[in-house]
C-alpha cells in the first residue's frame, strides 16, 4: 500500500498547465490519469476493509458455533446404569428388606419383644433363634456386597472424572464448559447416593445384629421358663 501511495504522489507531481501528450491521435492527460489511480487506490482500501470486516464476522460466527457445540461425550448413561446396579443389589436383600410397610410384621415375627409367661415349645424358640441368626448373617453379607459394588463404581468414576476434567479444559465454547460442569456435578451426586445406600446397608446390618442380641435374651428367658416350668416344678431341699 505504501508503494502505491508513493507512485501516486510521484504521478500527481505538478505539471505545466494544460500539459498533454498525444500518441497516434490519442490525448493523454497525466492529471486525469493520476486522479483515476487515486480513485482506484481508495477503492482497493475499501475492499480491503470489507474483507477484514467479513473475516471478523466469520470469526464471530465460528465462536458462536463453538458456544453452541455440545460436549462430545456424556456420562449420563453410565451413572444411571451404576445407580440401577446398586438399586438392584439393594432389592436382593433377604429377610427384612427396605420396605416400610412390611418391616413391622416381619420384624415382630423374627424378633419377638417377649414370649410371656407361657413360652412356645423349645423347637419353636430354637427355630426363631436360627432365623434371627440367619437374618443377621445375611445383613452383614449384604452390606459387604453393597460395599464391593460401590468401590467398583468409584474406581470407574475416577476415570470418568479425569475424562470430564480434560474435556472441560479443552472445551471450545461456553456450552461445552457448562455441560462438563453439569456432568461433574452429576458424578458427585451419584457418588453421594451410593454412599448413602452403603450407609443404609451397613446400618441395617448393625440393626439386625442388635435386634438379634436383644431377642436372644428373651429367648434365653423363655428357654429357662420352659425348662423350669411353674414355681412348683423345683423346690430346693424339697
């Protein structure tokens, strides 16, 4: 552009008034020629500015497209599958399960509050003791199963979290950044739900064991009463 301006300035240098040259009958006017070149230079400048403006608009459109671009991957399905796996494992809990409506009936059957003054026959007491022991054993086993599944899921979550952080750092637009943040938040929520489920299974096992211990005391009293009978069954020194 500088070279063009220099040439134009040289060509626009003052010439004698009315200086014209003829070539084969064609009249050449240097002043008019210089004016035409200046007009052409201005036109080129306008075109160059328009090209810069178009390039700027293209860049803006590209950035807007990036802002609207979705994140290439999603962990939603993986999180749902893990939570469904945990839920299915919880539903496999034997004996007294996680159902409010059935707990009272089932609980009173296995863990009697008292046998009263007339306990049932010994085989019934022994059978109930065996059922309570099995409930307690199954409760701890179930707790271990839930723990194992949660640990497995957390190990998988580590890889997913690493991938999400990488995608967030390399996100090309605001939407991708937002989606990555939402998925990381969802991953955190999924882990919290798993921990809550794990605690529920652990507390259930401990509650069953504590109930078994309390019921065993009552069964011990019942067995003693059954063995001794009424007050006249045995009299010291009689």
